């Protein structure tokens, strides 16, 4: 699958002063491994079953469809914490209703197997995970670039990774955000299916959020705290606006206790205050949108806040011949492809520069 979203391609790099490291990405699915760190484990009782699956060359929805067909479960009642890449080896939790854990543990298809299964009272919902662990191999690396690669990682470990949405968010053709904007402005008809309306609206929200982050990266202000900013606590997720406590907030941001947030525009989104709000209102107007447009679509796009940066703990780097293996963990919702983009200075869909 190749995504081509020019709006992602044009996003500024946090490490733009460091030359790209040329490498081959995803020569095989095994070169991109991801494993969910769950927010909780199965309780052992209940009508739902949480299953830990491993898949290869399958989307999450396709993997669940095959499982449901095999055991006679209703796909509409299935759940997942996050959608995982198709061209990868991924291990993730899913939930099914009204099936026996023993039956699931017996399943195995080509490119799909169930590693664990146990009962739980509730359906798994999007976002019900703590983090994702990645093991990614970069092949045919010019070893003269290893020090630059380490410099990129050190910079991001210090300043944070721009929390851009990746190319996957914008659809195969990369035009979902533009399609949503047209029908939100009344210039075309919205999709008939609710799923497609939500998908395209999410792309539009993501596109505007990316522009917010891009402004901070361009201004060398990814983690900077401004008066009126809505800050979010990394431990609890609590939000608060910065006013007279500006210096204290900046010190807490330096300690990675809190970080600024950007807008996922919607009728129920909490706005920042003062100058920070004016900047976000200007961003909304730049695409001819108003709060009234958001109010009309509040059921599918209520809105929220999102960190503009995420932490990258120390990345393990190993080099064998001309292959580099990276082991790292990112918080739920962050994209490993954005880290790879900083390293290669090109989007994940680009196979190689040479």
C-alpha cells in the first residue's frame, strides 16, 4: 500500500540540519515489528474475550474478519485498541463477544495466529493501550551515516518527537482531508456510510493538527510553553491552561511532566486562552471553517486535544554489517513512521533515495 499525501511530505523536520541517512525500509514484513503494551490485562471473567494475536501482511480488520468467520462471532461486536500496519509483523490485542477462549487459542491461519486468549467483562475500545514497542530494521545503510543517525535520536530524545499524524491517517490517495473539507463546507455531498464520514473527518482534523505542530517545529518551539496554552499532564492526562504560572509551567515542561497540546477541532474541544486561542482560530479560518461547521458534525467529530510532542525513551541501536536495528517504545497514538521520516528525511512510502 502506498500513501501519497503531499501535506505530510511538506511537514518540516525537527532535525532538518542533519543530513538524511539513506536506507531501505521494509524489505520484508519482518523488518517492521510492533507489539502493543496493553493498558490492562484480561480479568478472566466476562462475556467478551481478549485475544493477543500476531499477524503478518494483514490489516487489523482483515485479521478480525477471518477470526470471526472461523468461530462464528459477530464482527460488529469485535474491538481493538489500535489499527496496526499491514506490511509488518504486529502483535496486538483484540476482543470478541460470545466465544470460548479455548476455541480461539486453537486457531491458526497463514499469516495469523492467536497467542493468548482470556475472558474479560468489556469490549476493547480504540485507545485502550499504554504504548507500542517497535523493532525496525534499516537495510543497506551507509555506515558513514551512523553517527548522524545517533545525533537524530539524541536530539529527539531531548526535545521530543513531533506528534504528527503519519501518512496512514490520510487514506490511500492521501486526499481524505480534502474530501472532508469539501463536504463540511457544503461544496459536495458527504459519504453515505457513517464509517466513511468519520474516516474522512478524522483526516481533516489530523491535517489541521499537523499544521499546528508544523508551526511549532518551524519556530523551534515544539515544547515551548506560551501563556494561554492548554497543557496536558503526561501521567494523568489532565488539562489546564497556563496563565500567571508561566515560568513554573515551563520548568515542568522541561522535566517532561507536561507538554503543550494542539487542536483536534470539534464542537466539544476545549479551547486554549488568550493568544493561544487566537492562533488556533486563525488556523481554522485558514481553511474557511467556523465553529458552526464543527457544531453540525459534532456526533462524528466531537474534538479533543493531543500532545504536540511525545517522549522517545533511549533507543537501542545495533549494527550488523550494513543493517541497523532500532528498538524503541512510543506512547499510544504516536507514529513510528514519523521517527523514521526524521532519520531518512523522506516519508515512509519512499523506498530509497539512491
